[in-house]
C-alpha cells in the first residue's frame, strides 16, 4: 500500500478507536480492516455475542450473517457515522461492509 493508503488506514484506525471500535486480530471476531484499491474496507464479525444455550448437538458458534441483521445494521451505521463525522468518505458495500474511500484530488481547472 502506498503512503496515501497507509495514512488513510492509520486515520481510520484512530477514528474507530476514539469511537470505541477497536480493530481485532486476524481471524478473530470484531472490527476488521482490509486494504482496498479504493481505500479501506471495514466490517464487523459479531462472533463474541453470547449465544443462547441449546439442548441437543453442539452447533457452530459463529452466527450466520442473516441471524443478526438489525444489530449488524446498527453497528455499521454507528461506525459510518463516526467516520463521516471525522470527514471521511464512507460508502456502503452490501449489508456487511463499509468502504472508506481515498479523498479525490481537487480538479485542476
């Protein structure tokens, strides 16, 4: 990633941290940041939520994305609001990802 990409990644991390959304380690639940050609993609994996105990065979601990649509939406809106309040350009990518785009250079006129 170029200097602009590293600066954006650092800025996104700082804004999210200030808002209480700390990035998690690779492969863990929580907020994930991924470098992208147009900026930084981020999403949330809610694996750390307590799952109700079920009787019978043990099921997968990772909830399917469709299991938590309202919570996913609220979390995404909260992250997007924090990023936009910091002056960053945020685009929605499906139901699970946000793209923080590089700032466009001013048109030379």
